[in-house]
């Protein structure tokens, strides 16, 4: 199979490319189109550089020339499958500046779809990686794929735009589009601005863990390998023009996952620092995953084992996250101003 993976230098994209090469070996060809924003780290996939079936291309999904080049594939013969992971992904950053979210998460998707039209009917799949955040918050019960969208922050609104644009191109032009909506991922190579890697790395350094609001917001945690396996499954067994929820089935309040992180890093609860709540903070995300199960896929990683493995990865890969944390000075300053305590050592 010949893949175009966008955003492959980021967290889930890099895990997905590693998953594909592990599963399919030399039968897979992968072009990785990534702009290398602050969140893109080419070295995440250093082990594949120089291989004849892998091509890294630095470029922007919102730039038609970059996208046309990427659709040529590794060797000029084209691609069978597009998996669009590229996005601006952090809710807190979308509160700081939303324009780049619209540019990448909406307009970028449009550019990828326009190029897809030129390659139809040869293209087998176009997978748009959307998110559970497009449904908005739910107090009880779980969202189904047919529920109306109600995004409540600039990030999720931009993702909803890309989600619907991909769906519309499937309906209107018959493109082989599948939209996936996954819950909160965790695992190796996650940028240390998101809850789990931020808290694990802060705990290692005995820094405060800035818990927003009352810490009772609920997220459903999905191990990144399960997400990759689900996307791979849908490429093979999904139905075009359909939307699929991908949930981990591990709903926890933020304060519960924070406690687990402190236990696993052997740090005291006194490191927890309650800080101002995120603006417009969604209370709870929850997905009904019956549709994917009916198709034949279930996530099978044990949550506790996956969390332990993840914490171990950050303990074993300090140079990776220390380099990132040292570089992101502007963002750190903004976080300190708005939420306090994020980077300073406890007094
Ligand atoms: P990430 O922030 O770690 O990586 C995003 C990648 O996209 C980076 O490598 C970045 O350089 C690249 N990128 C950004 N703008 C680009 C552009 N204009 N052109 C090309 N590349 C660009 O993100 P992630 O957590 O790996 O998320 C990947 C996808 O999965 C996103 O679409 C996100 O919305 C979705 N998603 C994430 C989660 C999660 O919990 N992380 C859950 C559900 C869905
Ligand atoms: O649900 C899927 C989404 O999950 C993805 O679409 C997004 O790309 C991804 O960033 C993630 O969004 P969240 O906002 O849920 O993830 P984040 O890790 O930023 O926050 C998780 C929860 O932890 C949320 O309730 C806010 C809280 N939090 C987060 C940070 C960074 C804190 O309490 N303190 C923090 O410092």
C-alpha cells in the first residue's frame, strides 16, 4: 500500500507510520508531509530516513504545490491512501491565536481534498482524523456518530470544519472519505504540552502539576497504538462516506489520572497545584463505540499497562522532552501569565 500521511512528524502521525512499517514492512510506502510546526519533530522517525520506501517532505497541507508533490508518492507512482493527521491540536493555543487553526484544520483539509479529486478514482481511501471534541461536552451518556456537532472552543470548531468538509467531498464528489473521531490519546512521543506528558515530565522534575479548575473534568483515554490499529482497520474494513468514533473506554476525572501519574513517578500529592480553569472548558467527553465494534474492531490494550509503559517511556527518553521544553519559551510565558505555576519550581 502507498500512503500519504500528513502530520507524520507529530505524536499520533509518527506512531502511525511506525505502526505501518512494523505491520507491513517493505510492502508499505509512506510519504510523510509535515510543515514542522513547533509540534513537528522529524527526528521522531529518524530510523526510517534514507529507506527507499519512506520520503519525508517538509510542506504545508494548505499549500497546493506542496500537496500536489506529496500525492506523487515516494517514487512518483502516486498514493493509494491519504491519512490526514496534520493539524493545530492544542486547545490552550487555540485560545491564544485561532487563525492558524482555521488555516490548517479547515483550509488545509480543503486543499488535500481538492488534490484528492484529481486522483480519483485511483485513490482507495481518504481518512480525515477528526476528534471527539467536535461533539462538545456531555454530562451523561455517550455521543453517537449521528449526534449533532456542538464544538465549544476554537480548536474543536476548526476541527468540525475540516470534519464536515471531508464528509461533504465524500458525498458531493464520491471521494472515498472516512471520518474518524477519536478520544484523548496518550503514549510515547506526545508533545509535553498535553496533560499526561506535561504532568509526567513536571513530576519527574518535582515541578507543580497545574490542574485546571476543580480537576473533575472527564476525558476518555485511548492508547495511541489502539488508535493506530483502529485507523489501519478502517482503511481495510471501513465503509466510505461513514464516520467512526474511536474511544478507549477509559473515562477518568483529571484529578484521578493526576493521582495515578504521581503514584507511577513516586511523587507526593503536594505537587498538584490547582490553577485557574481553562476558558470554556468542556466538562466531559464520552463516545459510543458500538459502530466500530459492530464492524469488528475493539481496542484491546490494558489501560494501566499502557499508562505504566508511557510513564516509563518519558523516564527513559529525557533528552527528547527536555529539548522541547527548553525551546518553547513564548508559550511557557503565556501559560505562566494565564494559568501560573506551570514552569516555575515550587517555592
Ligand atoms: P500533534 O500536534 O502532535 O502533531 C501535529 C502535526 O501536524 C505536527 O507534526 C505538525 O508539524 C503538523 N502540522 C501542523 N500544521 C501543519 C500543516 N499546515 N501542514 C502540514 N503539517 C502540519 O498532534 P497529534 O496529537 O498527533 O494529533 C494528530 C491528529 O489527531 C490531529 O488532527 C488531531 O486533531 C487529531 N486527534 C488528536 C487527539 C489527541 O488526543 N492527541 C485525539 C483525537 C484526534
Ligand atoms: O479529546 C480529543 C482531544 O484531546 C484532541 O482532539 C486534542 O488534540 C487534544 O489536545 C486533547 O484535548 P484536551 O483539551 O482534552 O487535552 P489536554 O491534554 O490539553 O487536556 C486534558 C484535560 O486536562 C483537559 O480537561 C484540560 C486538563 N488540563 C490540561 C493541561 C494541559 C489541566 O488540568 N492542566 C493542564 O496543564
